[in-house]
């Protein structure tokens, strides 16, 4: 009886263990660049225009199936915290913000002290965002910087905060 119980428990431990809640690497969107601007469209409700850029997995490798190297998605939100959550409901894979390298802030938003304070408060409270992220201020709109082909290398100023 003891032997049968030991064999049963051994098989149970072997076959029932595993990664039941894991997410495969190709089932995530690793956001590397995020831009935030003031919303200028009066027809769309929300204060911020948030733009996210992440690598296109189909364009990587020896035989790429797609040409575009990065995907860019934008949304208008009321708070900074809602940006990635709102877009995740519209695309196939969830955003993963731990690999976020750069946050680009639009020039108009940077000139609004109360809104920029609210933005930094939202970024500091979000545990999903990398704490070593570089923050840059765009000359113009952050959306334009994120949408450029080369990543907007010459169109922003570095700000140390």
C-alpha cells in the first residue's frame, strides 16, 4: 500500500508540476519608447495623447516576414496610468513596460507645471515601469519623435530629473 502511494505521489509530482501561469516571450509587447503629449483634438475626450513603440517581432531574424522594424500605437487617456491598460484591450498581446528605455515628453506638456507634476506622480506610482528610464523633452510633439523612422535621434533634449 505504501509503495503504491509513493509511486502515485511521484507520478503526480512529475505530471502536475509546470508553468501554468507563464507567458511566452512572443506573447508580449516589450515597449521600449513611450511618448506623451497634451490632447489637442476637442472631439476626443481625454487630457493626454500617449504613444507607445515596441519592436515588430516579424521583422527580426534571417528571413523577416515584415518590413517595419517597430510598431507604434497611440491612445487618448485621462490619466497616465490608463494608457497601456487601454491599449492592451485593443491589441493581441499585453504591454510589458519593464524594458522601457525612454519616455519622451512633448514641449507643450512640459510647460504645464501642474500636469507635468501629475505625470511624474503617475509614473512613480506605476510598478510596471522601469525605474532607470531616461526622460527626454521633445522640441515640438512627442508623438512626432516616436513615429520617426530612426527613433528621433536629433529631435529631443535630455533632461535630468
